């Protein structure tokens, strides 16, 4: 039995939430569809129970997620004080909260709902299932199970938010984490009023021009190991300048270079803030990039992970390259 389907955990979740008078919801910085979809779904569910709540994130939602019901309630600082429960979704390290960390940490109790491989293990109550494709999937189960309770309504707005989390974390149902269970969840969420074609259009046919131009530059500069099993790109700071592009315009590039038939692992790096380098690692099959990420400063899932290195682009490139080559050679 997975942890999230433990009925006692569902009960403790419900009891803890019911006893709260004001809830602060948080999710990770550079939020994706699962982060924002999950956070908003929790918020909408609390509305139904009549429990006041606020949603905090280091960043405002990227434009492709602005269609989510109540996306305008996301804020970068709390409007009130005195929250007595925090719920953090889609992260396992409080560092990932970014600038909103102090507010979440100052709340006396914390519930954490997540599907990353446990790392720092914060939270007084932890609903964590690394085998789950998305945090939204864990919440779908949780809210469906609690539906008979008074006020615990599963609304069409929640369904849209949760389907968006599931769709984006499975790459539109293409990644290996897409299981029969995820498709059942998707069917359930569509029955509850979410539109799959709307979510697909908003997430995949809704890019800024800079994203496509950045992809073109990246593909033009793709590097490949001599055995063609590793592909990578260093996103040049001058490209960002020339295109007026930011972090949000690099989304998905790593998946494109992983799409080469022979390629088993891929990475993309870019210069982040304060002299740090941000990297996205991807793999096919059994190569575990989460393990590599954890060993050099990051984390994530077996086939998709992220790192932050305090280094130059050149040295970060060599570090990640050599770890991935080692992993490819050892199998
Ligand atoms: Mn997620």
C-alpha cells in the first residue's frame, strides 16, 4: 500500500485541516503546472470547507498557467497574520519555497503533500508518495476519498487545477510515470468537469515567442557525446539578452534533446542568479538522474531532476557531463 492511500493519513489530514482557522498554502519557486495546480486545488477545497486561506509562491504564475481558476489569488507575500496551519505542496525541501519560506516556517503546524524522493522531510504530517506521477494525483485521491464529508466538495475548478498538474508532470501523458492509475485519475477529473483539450491547449499551444526562439538557438548548439548516448546544451547568457528571455523560456528544451533516438541522458544548463548555475537533467529508462542531482546539489525524480551549482558555466558543464558519462558507462 502506498503511503498516500493509508486511510489513517487521510483521516489525520482531514482532522488537522478541520481544526485550522486560517491556512497558508505554499509551493516551490519557478512553479510548474503541478505546483500551482496543486496549490490552487487545495485553496479551492478549503473554500468549500469555509476555511480562510492564502496561497504563496516566490514567483507569480507563468502566463500559460494564468487560465487556472483563481490563479489571481497567488501572492508573493501574505496579506494577513495569524495562520495556524501551513500546507506545502510539490516540494520536499523548504529551501525550494524561496522568498516565502519564512512565512511558511513561522506557522505552527505544517502538512506536506509531495511526490519527490524524500530529502529533508519537513512537515508534521507528511503525505508523500514518490511513486505518484504528480502531487495533483495524490490530492485527487485524497479529495475524492474525503468527498462524503460535509463541505468537502470536489468542484470543476479543482478538477481543472489537478488535471493541469497531472498533465504537465507526465509531459502530456508521454513520460514513463504515466500509468493506468494516472489515466484513471485523468478520466475522473474530466468526469468532474475538467476539459482535457483546454488544459492541453493552454499548456502546449501557448508559448511565448522567446521560448521557441530559445529552443531554436539551443538545438542549433546541441552537443553530443561520440557514442551519441548523451546530449547537452549550454544556454548562453547572450541568448537571454538578445531575446529578452528569462528562465521561463527554457522549459522543455531538455526534453527536446532527449528525443534523439540514441540519446539516453540529456542536460541543459544556464547561468542563474548570484553566480549560480541551474541545470535540468533527463534520462530514459533505468538511468537515475535524481541520484546524480542529489550528489552534486539538487534533486528530483529518477528520469527528471534539477541541480543548482555554485560554479562557472564551463565547470558546471564538465561536472554534470562526467557524472552522466559515468552513469552511462556503468550500465
Ligand atoms: Mn510535481
